[in-house]
């Protein structure tokens, strides 16, 4: 009987060794102890085999659950590994097909006759997402239902709605695959100065880990957005390095809340100059080189001229792809006029367009632009954000 039990357990133990992760030391230790204990059970001959099998099965299930982890465990290393495992095609460092790249840029320029578009920029490193894909993102923060659709709706409802928007954009333009994204405000501007007087609050890591896990569940990207308040891009981006070192995590910076004159965020519209934006470009480029990554995407929000000063001095490098995102809300006429003034007439590299589910329809129930309407713009936006 004992020989049969030992043989049975050996088989179960060897099977567990094959399925467990290399770093699952707790599981290994647990099974070794049980195995040792069984060898000492010389006098127990009346244990029913079915009971022992049930006991071992429960242990295997428990260890498997521990290995898989929960959805919101806050384990950024695990999230990074899952990203690389679940999305091999998206993050593979494919060589750039320059002919295809040029063809897509020409299509995005939408017959522009002024010579502004396509914007001049070096070819990106292998594995570039743009312009080979369009990105559709939901924006917000988990602490606030007012900052955007990401945070306003429960997870499952939000992700279902995002998938619906992705499908609409895919149907509207079948020439480019559409990728879903979660654009999470990881540093929020604050009316209160805080202990360091910076008028900004950094979100806890476990929230970012949650967003990473949600994005992984839909094979999506993550954008971490910063509102610096009285701080700077140079000080706020480096603390996010461990996340930006992941292939599916990118960056957004918002001049609206950069208060260079010491004002309280929200009391007036802030500004970035080219040097601020270049600080982000330089940091992202260094992360790409350090970790041998595909290019990072940098989203810069804008809806006034003064929000971005010196757009023509913004660095364009192979490691970083820059999206200037038209971020204002209002009726269709105002939004299109703003797009012409601050996007079309001020070319950097790529363009984005933001849609507000509530604010855009305040005056007109039909005020929310459709994908088909936006695709008539010159240039065609390649990054779409919903708030």
C-alpha cells in the first residue's frame, strides 16, 4: 500500500514540477515536505486512496491559484511578463518597411497640398506601433468618476464599451489595425499644495498595476499621463521608469496643468515649451536604449496655441513617436477649428483627437464626432482618445 502511495505521489510531484514556475519556491518546498511526510507514514495503512488523491488535488489547485495570482495584485513584474507572453506580434521588433511606412503617412496626410503633411521625421526603430496601427484609448483615473470614462464605469462595462469603440474605428478604416488602450492619469494636478508644495499627487503603484492587468486582458496598450502642477516633466517622469520599461507602456504629458507662474492648477491654462517636451523625449529615448525596446509613444495634449511653445523645436528621434493630441471640448465647429489651428498648422509628427462623451454634446445631442467624420480631417488622426 505504501509503495503504491509513494509511487502515486511521485507521479503527482513530477507533474507539479513540470507545471510550476521557476520562481515558485513555496510550492516546491510544500511538496517536498508532504513527500517526506508520506515516506514516514509506515504505520498508516488504512488511508483510502481516494482520500489521498483528493487531498493532493486540492494542494495542486491551491498552488496553481497562487501561481496565477489575482487580477489586481499590484505585481508589475508579472504584468510585464504577461504582456510579452500574450502579445508577441504587437511587440515584436519587426524591421520597418519604409515603403509601407511612407505609403501610410501619405494616406494620413489626406491629400494635403500645403507641404506640411506628412511631417518630417526620421524613420522609427524596429517594432514601431505608428503609423502601422491606430490607437483608440479611454482616459481617466480610478479615484475619480469625473476625470473620464476610465474610472467612471465599472471595469467590465468600461472594457466592453472600449471594445465597441475599437470596432467602430476598425469598420470605419480597414486599412489600419486598431489597438485598444487605457490612458491613465498617474500624476494628477491638485488645488492643494501638498507637503512639498508641488500641487500634484502621484498615484500609488498598485493602481497602475491594476490598469496594466486590465490592458493585458484586452491585448491593449497603457499610457501613463502626468499633470505636473508646480513640478516639472524632468522630475515627474523618472519615477515611472519601471513601468515605461515595459514594451506596452507609453507616456502622456499635459501642459494644461503646468503652472510655471505659480498659479493654482485649474485657475488658468498652463504651458510647456519645447524644452519641457524634449525632457520627456530624452528620457523615453534613454529607456528605449537601456532596455532594447521598440519606440515609445509620447502623447502631448493641446487645445490652445500657448499650451505648447516652440513646437518646431521639439526633438524627433527614432526612439520616440510623438502624437500632438487635440484635447479641447465643445461643439463640432469649435473642435475642428482648433484641430486646424493647433494640429494641421503646427506639424510635429502624428496627430490625435480627443472626444468627450458629455462635454461635446452639451449644446448638441449629435455633437460627438463619428469615426467617419474624423477620418475626413487633414491630417487623419492616428490616436483617438475618449474621456
